[in-house]
């Protein structure tokens, strides 16, 4: 059982929030107004949409309507792993989207390169580093999984390195992990800094940002769209919905994803000796290979983020700020931390928080148009949206502009998002899927229920 001193100083908020300068909220929308483009949601997806729309049209009147403060939800709470992928990895592209896997893999890498270029171009101080990611395995079947991942990578020319023994210990020395696959192309950012910097750049580029401005409804208004907020009615020629895991404003999307809660711990600052005791000398991020997986990484001030494993669904797709704290998940994470890093058994945690993942049954984002092509949406990132959100923003702008691009020709974002059933079936199905995934982690055998889901291209991930 986790001793209580481990959490005695732990603050119940995302560590990342404490690393950004405190600035005043943008004023809420208080007057009726008309815009060329209104963007609902001020996370990565909404802010990239605003910035890219500005690049395309320097004179457009653009508004971001954010219900809280930009970056308070998933974007500012995330692990900050920057995947060279828009398809939840190469293996997922191959399994679920074989006919365009090669294109998806290439576009994923290009998107990460362009993401890095954009950060540089706009002088976004987001602690971006192309530090790589190490995938580690504990069981024989996870090791087999790493080998098949390596085969896929070789096929598509993705740089990687299989590591065991001393080579692994040079990247991570833990009694729990016996093999690894290193992917050098992965990046890492401080997610709250990136979102706060994107907000700064958007404001500097003349984008109007309204915070504490929840959009309550959306309707047609002659040839425009009408966007209702508590204190202003906004008319816009086009609307982008970048609301991620929130209850969608379009009814048709209400079954397309479910909110899954994911929890994180941040340690106190670790000394060089402590890092050396676990062989983690580089700045790469790490994730383990189970269906229920941990992701862990260093911060600029030498703390360790230790997160994941539990993926909690609350009955009725409940979304509630109180659920962002879950003592049982924090205690489990703390116990698992000691198993993975016995030399760090006395380390304390300074921060604990949760975040909501917009889990789509296809495990990749989907995007589409509504209201005669005047409204675009993109969501369902399923835990891999730090870089994919940029690609999704460009996809929405392409589609609103009726452009024929490689992005709009992709089938993956347009493919029907298999709906989750209504309650009480939804809870039962999620429970069964989670039980089956845990069983597979324990035995290496994929049970009948998961095989059935595979047949329909349905995944369950976080
Ligand atoms: C704990 C956690 C860890 C993660 N780790 C990683 C990772 O390491 N790497 C990775 O690639 N991905 C990760 N992800 C996923 C990634 O963070 C998301 O996919 C990405 O941030 C999505 O960005 P977004 O802008 O679409 O959503 P959000 O950041 O959630 O932004 C949506 C915004 O819309 C606003 N909003 C919603 N409804 C309304 C409304 N009606 N009116 C006005 N505003 C509204 C919300 O307030 C919110 O600010 C993680 C997610 C979580 C939760």
C-alpha cells in the first residue's frame, strides 16, 4: 500500500500549468458580432486552426470561443509526446487502414517535421526536443509485439533500434522491463507551454480569443451560422468545432467517441544520482507495451511524469471536474512506480491530475462537414493528438475551402466513426473490453470478444 508521505505535498493540478507565465484571461464574448470563421474550443486543435486560417487569409475576421481558458483541458494536461504519426502509429495504420497505410505513415512524419518548423517560425518556446521514444516490454508476448513493430518499421523505412541487455540499460535500467524498441523520430514538448504560446501567437496575429465563453448551441442563420454563447450571439460564415472530449454541439457526433479518464503523477525533482540509478541518462520519453500502458518522461526541471495504465469510463459518459482526481488511480500508479524503479522507492509526488481522452472506436481522429459544408469538426484523437491536432486543423480548413488536397483525399478521417451503444449497454461493453484487454496483458492471448471487435475494425485504447 502506498505510504501517505508520498502524496503529502502533492498538489491536485497539472504540473505543466505551473510552468507557464500567469496572464489575464481574455475577456468573454459580450457583444453580438460577425466573423468569417468562428472556432469553438481553444486547445491545440482550435488554436492551430486559428493560426493556419490566419496564414491562409491575412484579412479574415477570426474568433476563438473557449468555454474555460485555452489549454485547460486535454492539451495542457497531456504527456507532451509528439508522435510522428496521425494514425496512432504505423502498425495501427497497417491494420486498420491498409490501403493508405503508406500515405498515412509519410504524412504523419511530415506533420511532425512541419510542427517543429512552425514552432521555430513562430518562436514558440515549448521545450520541443526530438528526443525519441523508447517502447519497453515486460512479457514474452510484448517482446514479440516489439519485434513485429520493428518489422513494420523496417518495411516503411522508419528509423528504430531493438534493444536488450546492456544496450537497453543505457536507456533504462529497470527490473520490470527486459526489451525495448527505440524510435528516434519522436519529439517531446511541455504541452501547457505550447498551448500558451500558440494562444500568444494567435493574439499577436489578430485572432480574437474569447475565454470563459461556452458555446451553448449552433444553428443556421440565413446563409451564415449562428453560434450562441451566454452573453453574445456570434454569426459566422464558417465554424470549426474543436471541442475534443466535451459533449459535442452536433447531435450526430454524440455516439462517436466516449470520454475516458487518464491519470498522471509528477515526482519531485530527481538528482543526477537518482536518474543514474535507473540508467535514464538521455531525455527520451518512454512507454510500456501493454494494452494498459504507462507513459513516462522527464521535465525540464528533472522531474518524472509517470502516467497512464488506468483508463476509467464513468457511467453515462460523465464529464465532471471532480473526476479529474481519483485517489485509487494515483495510489495504483505510485505502487507501480516503486515496482518499476525500486531505487526510487522514497521519491515523493508533487502533482497529481487527470485528463479526459476522446476515445474513438477507430483510435484515430475523424473529421467531417455539417450544415451544408459551413461547419467542420475533428475529434476522436484517442490519446494521440499533440501533433495530429495540427494535421486535423489543416484538414478542416481544406474541407471548408473545398480544396482537393492529399489531406482531404485521405479515407481515414472521413471513415464512419463506429458508434458506441447507448447506456446501459455502453458501460457493459466498455467493462467487457477492458477486462479482455487486461486478460490479454496477463496471458498474451487475445480473447473472443476482442477478436470480434477486430473483425469490425473496432479498437479500444487511450
Ligand atoms: C492525460 C492525457 C495525456 C495525453 N498525452 C498525450 C501525449 O503524450 N501525446 C499525444 O499525442 N496526445 C496525448 N493526449 C491527447 C492530446 O492531449 C489531445 O488529443 C489533444 O490535446 C486534443 O486537443 P484539442 O484541442 O482537440 O482538445 P482540448 O485540449 O481538450 O481542447 C478542447 C477545448 O474545447 C473547449 N470546449 C469544449 N466544448 C466547448 C464549448 N461548447 N464551447 C466552448 N469551448 C468548448 C474546452 O474547454 C477545451 O479547452 C493526452 C490526453 C490526455 C487527457
